[in-house]
C-alpha cells in the first residue's frame, strides 16, 4: 500500500474511533475533539478555529451547541477585553477525560497485531510526520497542563506537506 493510501485510510480509521467513542459518551466526534483540545487550557475562538481547522461560523455553531450542553463556557479573555476564550466546565472536563481515555484505548488497540518493536517504530515515524508538518496539539496527554498563566499557542501548519525550516 502506498504512503498516501495508508495515511488517508488511517485518518478514516481514527475518525471512526472518534465517532464511536463519541456515541458511547453521547457527544459528536466534533464535540469530542473540541473537549480534548480544551483539556490543557482555554483558547480564544480564532486559536480554536486554527487548531480544529474550522471556519468562524462552523466553530461558533459547535461552541454554541457545546455551551448549551453545559460542557464549555465562554469567558472574557484576560489579554483582550473585546475577545472571549472557551473553557471547559467541570462537567465538560469530566466528560473530556472519559472521552479522551476511551478514544486512547480504542486507538491504542488499532495496531494490536504489531509486535512491540513495530509499535514503537510506527509511533516514532508518525511523530516525525506530525512534527515535520507542524500539526497542532489537539490531542495530548490529559495530565500535561501548562503552569498557571503560561499559554501555549497552537502551532498551525502552513499547508499540506509543509515543513519547518532547518
């Protein structure tokens, strides 16, 4: 199988995991992505749009629906009085962690037919592809939170196949 086919089919596979994990927890895959993105810290709407690859109206609708469910809230941005940030509520944080754990468990099971050394190699190669293309961190270890007051802005790829300068 060619690299392009393998990566595209892998993306479909991971998307199916998000959808099924969301179904288990009563949320959409998009809401699950939003919750996982907000686990480390609140973000402004423009940052969220860049990280999730959503336009303003799509993101606003997603946030509105998730606010109505009591999973996220809008709060003033302390850096810009005209802007708002989106943050998890307590209920949203609990659900985000359960969804994240469920999704991780399911994704970890995907390469179950590989030997431990093959799994390590696969992880290393995928990490390199992700880093080389500056993919935003939208699904991270839930226990890694920035220190109070420290913001980690998203890293946004400049386009398909983009590479950082060396």
